[in-house]
């Protein structure tokens, strides 16, 4: 063998190192995608949106659960209110509870000439209350004059007579002076006594409905109870009828 042949054979093949060098590079190439894939799998970026979606899905569910419960809590209350309103009896008009035999409602109001008059002033006595719509009008004037004419006869029966309207005290004084009335006249501008005795309510005149004083007379016995009630009074002969009733009790 020649020296050249030995030299060539003893020298390492240049391709073998390249081949051996390439294998590690292939391994690295294979390991890099694997590591990247593994790292991607470890980080799991796709799971975060899933968690967010899950949390978002839970929140509306919680809200939805709250909404029916809140509505359900209000529904029974509204039903109870409706039932209570339906079960409550309608309020009776003023004065409808005033019937014969009940205790007469108390009052204390100003009168013509000054001072006040109350029911307590006539304890143990019979008392006639005539309610008239307006002072110094034709019907009211005739009624007041008739009670004045029979005032002494009522006194003989142990009964006092009082006239009541919503006129002012000044108007009552003018009414008394003009027609020389002897019965005391009470002023009930706030309609307290009128309503208590059922003398205030709806009226009709010339096809028009309005609230006003209903001509009414009430006879109270010495025991303080309502003995008789006259409603929608007709003036002619009325005072004489009341006197007869006062004599009968």
C-alpha cells in the first residue's frame, strides 16, 4: 500500500462527521416542536377564555335566579293588597249610621249673639234640631218662623229648639234680627255637625247634582238618644208635627 493510500484511509471521512452532526440537529428539530407543543399544552391559553365564558355563564344564571325570587316576593304582597281592598267594606255616606235609638252625636259650635252651644248644655232635656239649607231664603224663613211661634209650647214639654246651617255667625245674626226669631241659631261652616247628623249630602236641583244641606229635623229624648228623624222635610205643618212627637216621648 502506498503512503497516499494510507493517508487517505487513515483520515476520517469528512461525510461521517456531517452525518453525525446532522442527527443531533434532527433531534433538536424534533424536540423543538415537541417542546413548543408541550409548552403550549402546559400554558393552555384556550382554557382561560373557557373559564371566562363559564364565569360569564354563571353570573347571568345567578341574576336570573335572583329576578324570579324578587318578583315572587312582590307578587304575594300585591295579591294581599288587592284582597284586602276587595274585602274592606265600602265607607258609608256621612250620617247614614244615625238611626232612631242611638246616642246623639256630640257637638260644640258658635251661635248667633256670641258664645257656643253644645249638646251637653241640654243634658236631661228634650232637644229639637232643625237643619236648614240657607238663612233668609223663603223656605228656611218660614220654617224658622214656625219653630219660633211654637217655641213656648216646646218649652212646656221640656224641649228646647235649635236651628243649624252652614251660614256664618254674622249671617245668622242678621237672619234672627230681620225676622225676630227667638230660637238660637248655630253656625256650622265646616259641616261637622251637619255630616254627623246626616244633613249634608248630594242634592239635585234643575237637573244639576251638588253637595249641600238636606233639610232635616232630629228629635233627641231626655235620655240623649235619637227619638225621631225627619229627612227631606216639607216646611208646611212640619213644626206642629215635631211638637206632637215631642209630647209623645
